[in-house]
C-alpha cells in the first residue's frame, strides 16, 4: 500500500548483490527516504542490516555491534538483521551453499535486543541467497509490515518458518556406555580453568576413564599458599586475617579473598585430578589467542600422538544493557566464547572423537544485559554445523540452564530464580547427562536445563511451551512458542569457573529425571 512509510528514513546496510537496491526501490515506492551505506550507525526510523549476505564476506559480529547499537540508541521503529544460511538457519549446511558463518550470532543478538528495546520491531531473517534479489527484498518488506511475529524467521522456498524447543529423551540401549569410552591412553583438553563446570567434567572424565587431562585457563597455576592463611578456612576467617594484617583498603581485601579462594579451588581440582587421571597438565592460556591455543593442541599431539576430545567451557560475562555496553566490552565477551571455540576447532585434527562447547540458554532465549553473551552462544550453536563438516566425531554445543551450587549463579540470583519458579541444574546430574549425550547423542545443539522455560520470564515461557507442545507446532501458536521458549539464560543462564554454560532438561536441585530439549524448525508460520 503506497505511502505506508511516508516521511520515514531507512538505512539498508548494503549486501553487494542487489537485495539492498531492490528493497530501497520498494521502500521508496511507499514514500520512504533510503540510504544504502556499507555500515550502520546513523539515526534512522528503520535499519535493515544485510552485511551477512555479502558474497564471500566474513563474520559480521562482533564488528557490526557498534553501528547497530548507535542506531538503536536513537530509537528506530524497525531493526531487521538479515542472514543468508538458506532459510533454515544453517541447519542443513553440508559445506556447500548457505554457509551460516557470516551471520553467526545475529539471531542471539536479536533475541536480546527484542527484550531490551520492546518499542522496536526486531527480527532476524534468514533467507536463501539463491533466490532473486527481488524475491528476498519482498520478503524483507513483508517482515517490516508484520508486527507481533517471532523474533527469528526463515524463508525456505515459499515456507516462512521459525524455531521452537522440542523435548526429546535420549534413547539408551542395553549396555550402552554412560560416557565417552576412553582409557588411560586417551587425551582430553578442557578450557575454562580448574574451576566450575569445566572442573567437574574433567574430574568425572578422570574418575571414569583414567584418561590424560589438559586444562587451559587464564589464571596461572597457583603456588603454595602463604602459611599465615592456612588456618583461615573460609571467607569470614580470611577477612579477619587480612584486616589484622593492615595496609589494605576494604575493596583490596575483598579482591584478595576472592583470589585466595579461587587459588584454593584450583589446587583442590588439580590434586583430585591427579588421583585419577593418567596425567594432568595445566596451561595458562587466553583462549582468544588462536596461536597459543594451537600451540597447546599441537603439544598434545606431539606428546601423545593423539587427541581424543576437546571441551570448551571458557567464557566471561560483563552484564550491561546495550545502552551501557561499549563495543570493547561486547568484543571481549564475544571473542572469549567464540574465538576460543573456533581456534580449538581449527587446531584439532579431523579424527577428534568429540568436540564439545558449553553454551547457554542465554543464546536460545536472549537475556537483557547479555547481548554479547547471547550472540556468542548463538554463534556457537550455529557454527557447530560448520565444525561438523570437518570434524568426524561427535560435535555438540550443550546449552546449559542455570546451575545450582556456584558458577555464575549467586545466592541473590538463585533466590530470584526461586521466586520465578525456575529450577536450578543439579551439578552431578548435569555432568552425567553431558557425558551420556557425548557418548550416545547425535544432535549438534542440545539444551540442558532443569526447567523448560526462559529464565528471564519463566511463567510466560512455560505457557508458550505448553501451548506449542513438544512436536513442532506450526502456525501462529508455533511462532509464539518459538519466540517465548527458544533461548538462553543470561546472568542467569551461565555457570562455571571462568565461565561455563548449560542447556538440556537436566536435574532439579534434588535431581529429578533428566531429559533433553532441542531447537527444531516449527514449520510454517502465519
């Protein structure tokens, strides 16, 4: 209908293959003023970001965040993030056309932006770049005119579809292994340091298989503790000792206590590992340093002639709403998760038996304050399909819900979850579920959580899930369910030492039956 956008200004970040020009023509026919720059950042009424559709282009994130943020802070009415993974969100990628790499993370970013900017229509739209530029432009125009739909949609042929979470139990046959079948000669590298989820998984692998364990963490391996601290077993006792010593401000004392307790946890983990593992090595490495990561991987092959498994649990959070989150902060959080995973996937040989990345429901649901973390975890979910085109073994992103008993879930956050009715993952049940998933599962992305609900709004998400059921609802109900129950947890949904994450239907605080949830196409939407 001509005149729909009279007097409004749209910015279309150019894709370089004609879609932006076609869409500009359609918008101008309806009264809009349109610019097609190579990047975003200027105020406008609507931003359509198509950089991920550029032929041969690299990843759009984290670089595109700065321009998208600047535009959002000016209060646009529309934000469309386009990707070119075939209209099925990269789920059928086999190494040919429709590589999801350029747009990886944009869905997770959109999920959080939709929550932080409810007055803006935010949508991630996946298209098939084999379609004509005019066809793609018409579909993008349709999304601009379709308020109230799901945050992520894909166009595969003539079908408009979205994603929902589907509960699916992992079948286990008689005598089937409860975890990876490794022996003392097996070699597994784990990132995330010697604390949190990474430590728990390493300990269980060592206990059940006796394999060789290599841990990568940013924190240097601590030396012996100062003798005067040995009689201070907990935080309160340490505070008394440090206050008595004098010479430190309160903030310095609290930081020192955190460092002491972290060092104790690392020493305890390494000591426990050495009781069971054939070998334990600790590597102080920043996983954002691809060369350093490759050196550790190469060292494992050089020493042992093999590498059986990799578990990437490293990550950081710096929770701030987008209005307060600088591009530098976004970059640090995003790259710690994604660059580390990508470096490990590139360094490992194709005969690796399993490659596991700890993700978070924050990437599945989005979470206010975690645009970077949501984007990074969604990027891992997406790129798992790329990694498995080269790695012949089990490739898995385990999207964790919030864990009980430590990690990034503070007592305050735990109480808030309890108020919302969100159960926390039992750590022992979580580790058992993960190892079983590695041994017998085949999906590249699985959500492991105690509650099939968005931790940022448990009641609403649970109702959406119940409405759609567990077998991929279609139509409007399917779209609602996908949006309400397809994501990650936020400060909320991560756990671990330097940061591990979670997602699957795992145990409750008292360990009820463990299940699993997968993200699936919901079929056509209205």
